[in-house]
C-alpha cells in the first residue's frame, strides 16, 4: 500500500511540476503538501520495517542500555559521537518503545535534510530529493 501511495504521489507531483508556476498545482502550498506526504510515507516505512535491519541491532543495544543509567555514566562508556548518545539517552528516558525511537531519529534526520536542501536548492528540488530518499529506503 505504501508503494502504491508513493507512486501515486509522485505521479501527481510530476503532473503539477509540468504546469506553470504559481498555478493551483505548482505553487508553494502544493510543494509543501508533497513534502508532508513524502515525510509521512518515509516515516511509515521506518516504523513498519524490521528491527533487525542493517544497524538497528546496535542501536537497539544503545537504546536499551541507556534506560538504566545516568547521562554521565552512559557517556563514560562510549567514545565519540556524544551528541548522538545524548539524543539516544534523552529519547530512551522519555519513551519505552524502540520503534518510536527510530521514528523520532528519522524525523530529526529528515528535518535537518529538508532544511539543508531548501537552503541549497529551493522547495521543488526538496520534494524530488525526498522521493529519491524514499525510493532508496525501500531497498
């Protein structure tokens, strides 16, 4: 169902892209709508994908380990990437479900990705890059 939704969204997006600028199909609001749709689809993919996928086993260990420790004790066990470990510790002390941990990390990553791409290329290309990112996450 997600694949069909992704393809339908991309088809409508391509149709709107072919229209003139500042029309009902090709304006700032329709581009924002497509970005929101693609964020929802990619977040759903993250939530429903398997927990044993790629590096998730290591992140599961970090998430579970952070629950019972203070921040200083948790940071003293790891070298480097302190901001990631602080973020993991904060999330693990707020929620218990590891799937929501991945959703929060994914949304945090997407927020930074969208802001960076908007600063570089503008809003239209952000949507294209997000679609490419979603396609990559299927495989």
